[in-house]
């Protein structure tokens, strides 16, 4: 994965008994993508090449446990309180 890419993770959501979270990638300028875990699939992408999208999916797969832990630590209400 390129080193200039930033990643953000949402809090976990649950639907039909299945838990998931969204992962956003951005270079801060032209490229952005949104994926979902635990499927580790990119749902939408703008500006990234097909190879880069595959690399982002691979990154999510390889770091799934870490990303899940990050998502579990996100508290939406805390963001409003700051």
C-alpha cells in the first residue's frame, strides 16, 4: 500500500445479526475508496487503479484483527463531545 494513504475506520454496525464496519482510504487529494470489513472488499473507489484497489483489499485482509480492534474503539458520541 502507498505510504501517502490515510485510513479511517467507523464504529461497528450490526444488521441482521451480522457485524461490520466501514474503512475509508484517501490520499487527501484525488484518490478515495471505501471498503467494508470483515469482507475486506472495496465498495467504491475514485482515482485508485485496479491494482491499488486490490492492494487495499489485501491490506484489509492482512490487518483485519487490528482494524476490527480500531473499529471497536470508535465511539461516535465521543466525537461530538470533543
